[in-house]
C-alpha cells in the first residue's frame, strides 16, 4: 500500500491527483448555504490545481479489503490539506486537521472495541 503523503507529493509534481475537502456555497433568495465534501482534485505538472470532480467522492472502496483501507487512508490524508473553494479551486480555509493530530487520533482510537 502506498503512503498518502508520498503519493500526494508525486501527484503534484507529475500532474496527478489526491483527495481534498471543497467548500460549496449555494445562494438562494432567502439565504446562503455552505457545505463541505471530499473531491478528487487534479494538478498540472507545476503542482497547481487545475480541475476537480463535479460530484463528491463516495465511500472508500477497493477490490480487496487492503485496497479499501488504502482508499480510506487517502481520503483521511485530504483532511490535512487546506480546504478549496468548489467554484474556483482556490484555498479558502486552513486544513481541517493537522497531520500530527490525525495520527494521534488514529492511535488513540485504534484500541477501541467495535460495537
């Protein structure tokens, strides 16, 4: 299984992709609704965001349990990156969680019994 951190660096240098949180803003006559979703984000060869999926990514998946867990790790790595605006792809908020905090949380909850 490839580490999300290593893959993210390679993705940005090679025009690849990773998961990122995107902020959606919908304006109607009565109010403004803001919501967040995880999307696949694609980079050009200079590492700049150039496109993203229209729809949010679904649940983690894979052809094997190991692949599904790997996909979940990639999605969780997206929590450690700045939030992007869905309409234009610019960074609009700090990361939802710091990588060290995510690692600490995972370590603390690894020993919990599943009900």
